[in-house]
C-alpha cells in the first residue's frame, strides 16, 4: 500500500502525454524523397559544469515511453545549445548522459528560449532555469522535490520495521513543503504551464478524509485558465478532465449521490475526435444523460425510442448526452452510425466500468438514464420507454 502511494505521487507527473503526441514511424530509405525537417521553435542553452562531451537529450514523455526530440553534445567548457521543434505545450524531459536517471522535467512552450545553469552534481537537484513564464516556478520547485524524494526513499526503506501508520504519518509531513509550494504557485498564477507538474500535489493521494477541499477550487481555477490560455491543447483538456474526476469522486465521498432534486455531477469526457465535452455546457436545455454501450442489447433496443423523443422535442429545448461504457472505439462509433444516434453529444473515455462516471452516478447496470433540467438539477433517474415519454410530455406540454 505504501509503495503504491509513493509510486502514484512521483509517477503522476509523467502520466500526461505531451502537447500533440509525436508520432514516430519506421520509414524505408527513399533515394528520391528527403526527410522534411520542421523549423526550430525552441532553444535551450547554457552551461553544465563537469559534463564536458556528454550528450544532452530533450525527450517527450508519452504513454508509449520517451520520444527523442533533439540531441546535442556539451562542449569541453560545459556549454551547450540545444534546438528543435516541439508540437505544443506539454511535459518534456531534459536528460543528461546515457544512464537515464539524470533528468529534469520541463514544461516547454513553442518559441521558448531557455537558459540553464548547473553542474553535473546539481543538474537534477537545483538547476537555475530562466527565460519563460514557467521557469521561475520550476527553479523554486526542483530543490524542494529533490529533498522530498531523497527523504521519501529513506522512509520507504523503513517498511517492515516501522508500523504502516507511522510511515504514513511521516510521509504526510514530508509532503507538506511540496503541497504548500504547489498551492502558492497555482493560486497566484493559474495559467502557468508548470502547474501541470505541480497539480498532482493537490489531488487526493490517500483518500478524501484528510484532503483539503480548497484544493478543488485551485484545480478548477487552473483548469479554467488552461482552457482559456491554451485552447485545444491536450494538456489543457487533460487538466479539465482530471479536475472533473476529482470533483466527481469528492462528491461521492460526501454522499452527494445522483438523485432527484440534487445537482447532477458534471461529466467531462472526450468526444470521438478527442475534444472534451462537458455535460454542464448544455445548461439551458433539458438533457437526457444516457449511459449505454454498443455491447448492451437492452440499450440498443431502447435507442429507437430515444431517437423518436429527441426528434419530437429537440426544437423545444431537449437534447441527449450519450455516455458510452465501451472500450472499443470502432464498436462505439459503429453503433452510433448503425442506430442513427443523430444528436451531437457523444462522449466516452473507453474505460468501461472503470470510468469515474460509474461511481459518480452510482450506475449498477445499463441502460441507465438521468434527466437533468436547464439549471443542471436532476429531474428523475431511470426513465425509459413509456415512462420517459410521459415525463417529457409533462414537461413540454406546460
């Protein structure tokens, strides 16, 4: 249990994919066509003492592992100049040498011109980085995290000799400087790209019992700032989705179940094209939140009734927000096309029963429906067939 908690906190920094994930393909040699090199849109230069003649790599951290973006060699005086092309705002790692454990995390932006000063000894512990909106936050955070990581490893080594409760208590104390720094930076500058790295400190690592709910307000402000500052960026969408999941789980912890009369938990999931689509964006309309899947026979048999009611009331302020519990994207899209589900609100994280919406809406089986009013409050749950038709008739015949 303790090992998993440590791992989640450290690795969560790297679980996002970068900007628009680079695609690496194997291409056969072609004597006619030459490889097209994209123009440089970033530079990192400076000095790393005692690292002469070592290679320096900039890599994108993706779900498939590290992808090399650019490489240079440090000269005999420790100076270097690294240039290349990045696809967008995201998490990148600057790696020194070949061992793979000497690296620092950067949140580069296109057109960044960064300077870095360090020695080989201080490279991963306290580099001085300047030149962008996020570099001050990084320079302040790196030594705090390095100290935490060092003490954390010592604490982990006590496993089996010290009670788990005591290890947990010490871990919480060790993490406090990280939490405090992250809250300070994220609150003062919500749009700072380095908040991608800081945000895991504000998410619940060990449940909600001792978690500060003010963290959710900070995460929301960062997600909103990212959406405005970096529209369409995958990092911004990931921040929005992460915040929504935290909010849904927190509401469940409080016992805010999805029942009539209560506010419907917001849903923030991707459309088939990857664009994030919120349930709350449909405020002003009556919305049937329809949980279904391509493999669900009763769902597919109910679809003609939902289509009929959508066509009957769509011009009167009614729409459908379909949440698929599929795990196969082709099957999901095939069912949408085959059944003629013409409304534009189709979302899924392709996580089947592991999707956070299952817990947030306490779904025991599908089909499952939740009718939401224009203010986002739940009208009724579980309406299907004649019962759904009767309820919509009551609403729209007034």
